[in-house]
């Protein structure tokens, strides 16, 4: 049974600092997705990673996938308050079932 | 394009009552999904439909039924609501089995008393 673990679950950081969120999963997969959720809102897609070594960047966020280590990272560069949100990774091992991590609640302090 | 729409936005039920949550998408996606979100637990898949005419169980299907009415619409029914079903329900539609990026509706906040 696929398990997806994120850490940390809560992150409070200063503006301008860098940090990394980790997503580990338990079975072989080369399909991983990152989503963002603002408080009280729905989820929006951030990154789609479909192969080993895939790297995607959007603004201050960069996501990567290492399928051998079963690990994806979401790196935040020079955080700003607007990045405050909950970030989810989700893994698909084939077919249409996608399993979500518990989410990382990020708070960026001015 | 409206994307993925859900109705209602809020609902309060008494234990034992039934209701149907509606979901529609206009992105011409084949696959559609129902999730529930509880605090600290991320999203859990209830049911999904890979294509029109098919439905399959997800992680937590007990107490729910679904209907894929056509390519656009996928409904979720609670036959006899229980307090444990208090949650936020999200519908999503997505791509295929290779790229399963999903697009989410605004959610339905359900409280069962």
C-alpha cells in the first residue's frame, strides 16, 4: 500500500530565507504532483513531475524528483509572505489512484 | 470556462439524512474524482471514475456511492449520513493514467449533527 509522507508538517520561516519541504513515498513511482492550498480555498496544481531527475521551477519555488530515493523536494528561495499556504505532494503509481501527503503548512513571517 | 463546479457550497445534515453532492467539469476530462479533506490528514480518495461509464473505489469508500452521469458530471451520495462524514469534500477532474494532474472544484463543507 502506497504511503506518502511529508515533512515538516508545519514550517514557520522568515521572509528572505530558503527552505526545503520533503516528500517521501513508499513504492516505486515516477509520477509526482505538487499542489498549493490557501486557507479556506481549493487546491491548485503547481508542478507535475513525470520522470526521474525531473526539475520544475516557477518563481521562488523549485520541485525535483528522485525516483530511486522515492523522494521529491520543494525548495523555496527567498521566501515572501505570499507563499504562505499549505503545500501537498501527491503520488500516482499507475492507473488513476493518487495518494496525497498530509500537507506542509507554511507560514512566512515579514 | 468555469472549470470544476460543485454544489452546494455548505450543507448541514442530521444523522441518518441523505444527500447528493454534485460536480461538473467543462474541461473535457475523462477522469473525475471525489476526495474528502479532514484536518491534518490531507486529501483521501473516496471514489473515482476513469472514464464515462466506470467508477472505482478509492481509499475510503464506505458510506458513499457515486454516479458518473455523463462525461461532465460526477455525483457523490451519502445514503445515511453519520457525524464521521463531517468533512470538506472536493471534486476534481484530471487527465489520463500517464499524467494525472488534477483540477479541483471549490469544495463542499458538510457538517453532520
